[in-house]
C-alpha cells in the first residue's frame, strides 16, 4: 500500500504499524517523538496498536530546544 | 501622534507597503514585544524588531555574554564578553534605533515571575534553549491569554510555531511534557550552525510584526520545520483538536505553573 511519510510517498507492506514505521524510518529517540496520522495525534504508548492504512499521511514532530545558551 | 520627518524617512520601506503604511508603522511604534532569551534566536529577533521600530522591547536573560556565543548571537560583540546579555542587547538595539524603549530583565524566568513579566506585552518570543523554559512560557501564555512564537534550533534544523489564544493548538498540545533531563541534546552538546538562529529568529520577528499589523496568516495550527542540509521548509499541519490538552483544553489538569528540572549541562543560560 502507499502512504505518505513527512510529505514523501512510500510503498509499505499492508498492516504496517506506527511502531514499525518508526523503526523503518530510523526515527531518533522514538520515545520522545510526536506522531500524527492524517492530522490526528497518535497517543504515545499506542504505536504498536496503530495500524496504518492506504493513503495515510504520517508526520514525525521532534523536540527541538536550542536558542539562547 | 504623527510621525516625524525623520521617522517617515527611517521607516519609508515599511510605509510604502500597502499592508503597513503610516497607520501600521504607528502600530509598530506603539507595540510591546517581550523576547525571552538573548541568544541565537533572540538576537536576530530583537535586532529586526528594534530596526522595525517596535516601540517597547522587553528582553529577559540571566546570562553573561560568553566567547562561544558570538558564533551566532549577533546582537553581542567581542567587546561585550562578560557583560550581562540583556545589557549588551539593550546597547545594540538603542544604537540601532532611538525610537525603541528597551526594558531588561536580568533574571531567570520561573513560575514565580513570568506572569508578572509577560502581562504588559502584546506578543512574546520564546528564544530559550531548554524545555523547562519552553513549557513554562507556553503554559504562562495560555493562562494569561498571550500570543507567542515558539522556536527551536539544533545542528542544521529549526522549527517554529505560533500560538494565539483560541486559534489552534499550543506547544503542549503537540509535546505533552518536557523530555527527561539530557534525553534530547542541547545546542551546547550537539552544535548548531550560527545562521540557523538568523533564519528562525527572523521568522519569529516576522510573526510578531504580522501579529501587530494584523496582516496575513500566522503560523497557528502549523509547525514549520526547516532542514538546512536539504534546504527544505515544510509547513506541517497540526491536529486542530485541542479539547484534551492538559493546559489549553476544555478541562485543564495544569492550572498552576510548573518549574521543571533543567538539564545540568544547560548551565544557567536561558
């Protein structure tokens, strides 16, 4: 099936979970990433149960500090 | 109050814009913007706002200028090393534009002082480098119903979002609580390209100017991400459902400001 990850269209296997996608995409520090699917938050702790579907659009939102110091 | 001949000349490139005009320039001169953190983000934001003639600029930072700051914190000069950052920032802004009244806060922001500091300002710029401060600014702005610009920078990446009360998600809607100490690297640990502060801090100044003028579309409901290596900006839509947020939601569980523990390696710097 086709999904969109961070704006890029990708072919992935049917039934892929958010948890597996996080691994496949080499997400840095996955325990602190915020994930949205089709503009809805995926609750942290539910990535294993969150099954993706054809046409889904996934975004990873990362903590970013920086600024002063 | 009419603009003086000198002001008409100084701000002529603003005044000629149909979105600004003399009326908009007077709005800028009457506006009050608070910048928290006189560092990589706060430096360019403060300089562009001072040059633009924002009449009152507050700047908060407890730190002194360090030699390692000068690679990106362009409001400070080599001669300023050792000086309080707010003092150095004030001198630069006042030298740029005598129209600007700079108010300095040489202190850490915390749950005890932030509401009192932000209450007189129209717009707040978060130029801090640590998550406890970012969550504190978010929560305080939500509680005090103040608009603010969040930003973060690290390595070759930056992010930005704007919160306006009642117009979409706050920072805590997206990032529920600060990561544990040292879990997410700081600029000190991971490095940052100096110009990144220029790009993202200037965008924060742009959001403040648009908010004051009441023109265009603010970055509410979106997180703008910038990847300098790929030279790619992305405007990522954020979920619009804020009902369950712990601070800006319908039934907030956070009703008092929280002083989270700060990463030790951050030292004292805002």
